[in-house]
């Protein structure tokens, strides 16, 4: 039993066989893995992945353009600077504990005499104190609160800014807090702690959220609560906190609002300018 004869090609005529782009008289079922054009075996060359036509083999590969964060950093990656800073601060704290022979009384360690920020001593030439004072902590509670804040605030900030830019924000904020202490605090008052740098991260995070048009209410509330604590609890340098907060916000703004064109050069110039301004302010204070 047979069926009635139908059209020779029920789905329509078959497509014409592909021909080599360099040899139109040669049909081929092969294609270049790069440009996907049909090519005969003579016109294909083995590549790292599949086969490429002779035209693509001699053409340089153009890497795809990778996206960047608002600060120009490569996206992704794990925080490295934050745990390093936490480890460094903790190691210095343990050293002072060993020197003083006491956990809560570690401020009696000789390292405090050599590193703590004392405006009068900075004025006499011990300039390193404007940075080293930010790596000393008085007692474990002081260390714990600052390192916890650094961990919570710093992880996201480092990812957004990139490692180098984040470290710059941290150190320049620390310098800003020291500059404020130099200008407004008593000449013989000793100051220690990473709080100036941590407040700089608070101000910086508020700027980043505003740049991303994300809600910043929680960060602003956190800043307000910590400023109140700085006023209520005696022995805390409110001046140093305010200095770090303002400078950290300014440094971060210079990073995330820099124009896309020549961004790195503009950022470097801004950070250098802010650092020089703070150093000049410290130097002028030392001449009083």
C-alpha cells in the first residue's frame, strides 16, 4: 500500500550549501570559531579553541571592556586591606600588653611614650606621631570597638573603592583626625586610637551611598550616635573624630565623583592635594 505522492520537499527546498568566504566555488560545512564565517579546510588554522580562518589568525584579539565601580576599581575581589589593618592593630596592641605586663593597663607600655599623638612633641619634630598614634589602643574594649567598626564598614568600602584607594581613604582620614587634634586640642594631651580613620570610613560610606543614590539613613544615624557617644563619654577625642569624618567624606567624594575621563589622574591629584593641605596645616600649627 502506498501513500499519495507529495511535494518533493515538504518543508521547502533545502538551503544552499555554505561556501568559503575566500573561495566561493567551494562549499563547506566548517566555520571560523572567532568570526563564525564559513571557511574551507584550506583557509582554517588551528587555534587555542577550535579553528580560526586565516583572516582572524592575523588579527589581534581585542579584550572585552570590563566594568568598573563608581570609583574606577575592578569589580569583585575579596577584601585584603581591611583584615591586614585589623591584624596590624591587634599585633601592636599585643606588643603593648607584653611591654606593660597588663591587658587593661597597656597604656603604660613604652611604645605609647614613643608613638602616641602629643601635639607638643609633634611640634618639636616627632612628626611620625600623627600616624603612629592611630595604631595604638587603650585597653581591649577600645581595640574591639574600633576593629569591629573597621570590619563592618571597611569590607564594602574596599570592594567599591579598590584596595589602593581604600587604603588612601583610611590613612588620609587618620591624618585628618590628627590634624584636627593638632589645631584644636590641648598641646600636652595624648591621643591614641584608630577612631579618626574609622569615622573617616563612616563619612566615606555616606558619600558612596549618595553617589549610588542608595538610602543612607542608617549610616547617618550611626554617625550621629557615635558623635553623641564621643560627647557623653569622657576621655574620647571628639575633635579627632570630627576631623576624620570630614576628611574621609572629602577624600571619598574626590574618588567617586571624579570624571570618567582621566579618572585616575584626577583622583591622584585630589588625594595628593588633600594630603599636602593637611601636612601644611600640621606644619603651621607646629610653628605657633
